[in-house]
C-alpha cells in the first residue's frame, strides 16, 4: 500500500470476556492510533463485539458453531474478497480453523497470522496437523517463549513463530493506594492483608489450590481475607469448595465477573496465580505486577517468564498447596521483601509487557511477513 497503512481483519469466536478478547481489543486500539484500519469479525452480541462497536470499530458477523463450520467459512471467504484486508489475524481456535478454510476458498489471499495464547499440548490428529502446519498460515504469534517452544516442537519452523508478549494497559494498572470505595464494598478490616486471585473459575485455574493453602495458613494462626474475582467465582461450586475447607465465611469474598479489576487490585496485598495447566502468560499477574503487587504464581508455562523467582514474585510447583502456603507465609510476614518485589515488578512490566510494546511488535511482524511475501 502506498500510504503504508494496513487493513487488519481481527477474527475471534469469543462470546464472553476473556484475556484473549482483551488483548485483541488492546491491539486494535494501538494499531488504530498508528493510523491503521481495524475490523472485527466476531459475535456482535458478545462482550468483545459490543465493546469494539462502542469504541467505533467496525464489527461484522462471525459466529462459527464448530471448528470446521463450512457455511461460516464460505461467508468469511466472501468477506475476504469484499474487504480485501492486508492482514487476517485469528485470535482464537475456531477463528484459526475458519480463517484457514476461508483463505483457501477466497480469491483474495491476505497475510494470515494466528495467535496462540494457551500452553495445552496440541493434538496430533490428521486435521490438527493440517490446521497448524498449513502453508496458508504465514506466521504465528506465541504469547510466551514456552508457547513458542510448544509450536516449534510440533514441527513448525523457527521463522514461522514469533514471541510477542501480551500487553498490560499501564494507564489503568499502576501503583496506587487502596480505593476507598472497594475497601468499603468488600468490608475489609483495617490492617488485614488481602490475598487475591483474579481469574475465571475452572479446575485448571487452581482456585482449589489456593483454598487448601489458605486453610494451612489459617491453622498456623495467620489472619487474612481471601478475594476471588472472575467469571464464575461467585458460583455455588466455588463456595462449596470453600466450605469443604472449613474456613470461616467472614474470611472470603466471592465477587464474580468484574469490570473494575484495577480498582480491586488496589486493595490486594498479594496476587495469586494457582493454575495447574493451560496458562500461557497470566493477565492478572501481569496487571498485578504493573501495580506493584507481589505475586505468588505456579511455575507453569509462561509464568516464570514474568514472575522471576525472588525478584518480581515467588514461584511454586503447580498444584502444590503446601508450597503455595509457604510462599504466601513468606510474603505476608516480610514487608521488606514485598517492597523489593513491588519495585522490581513495576519496572519489569514497563520495560517488557505494555500494550504499546505489544502493538509495536505486532505491527513490525505484520510488515515483516508482508515483506517476505513481496520478496518471494
């Protein structure tokens, strides 16, 4: 393009709000600020579709029922021919599959980029291999080095996979005093530490690991408030797990989905990521570190790329409730350590994990892929 401005079609099947949906929106904002045209193909009635439309982005209908929804793929191929984007960027698995089929069918062949955000092992069926190794995919973005390693181990060449860390909005997430309204809403006793886990409720997110660790701490005489936030964290299932541990009801707050995570985190003494599998690069940990909140995180996938043990937080083996209890006890009892970790973590995020850095690196990768095509 003569002006150097790109048209990017972002694809995702995401219905509810998630870290991946947030990253897609962050990226589009950064690209728009740089003068590029962004369009979202996503469920218009979903959280991302509504947010994107409210911010003035064009949103077109995309709602595949399964990985290989041929009707949706044909519709998407017609959309590619009509819009003629320079870049087709798939942000989630069904978008990956649909984009692959649509590019095969379409006359217009955009650069096709796929972001992988999870560290689950990739299955090795015929169709999975076709989906991941197809030459129609120009490049992959891995959100952590560990995810990049997963893709190259699967057989993708090194030059087809680029690590670009997910970004944190440091205009929202920065060191700040506790928000009074949140202290009052959560009825937080003065001086009592708050252990917070922000993440949608599911077995692989490890809320049960924190509950068992909290019981160990409580039986040792430590006093604190537990706070769970994220989709499903106000569910009867999580409350039942809490009741099984026999902790006093006054020691926990079940908040469910929140739109004010930065305000919530302002009252946290320690942020926990207790994921046992699948986590690539925890968004809540990035945001916590950006605010200077010490982290205790499971040593899984990309967590160790942002939580440097003893430098920006403390790591523990995934699923090891006793080890998490030990790390939390260390953090709660050592104010000097918390202060040092806080200072280091803010610097780390600002130097490596901002939305501005993520946007600039993604744009540079788009241009690199376009240049490779023109050279060939």
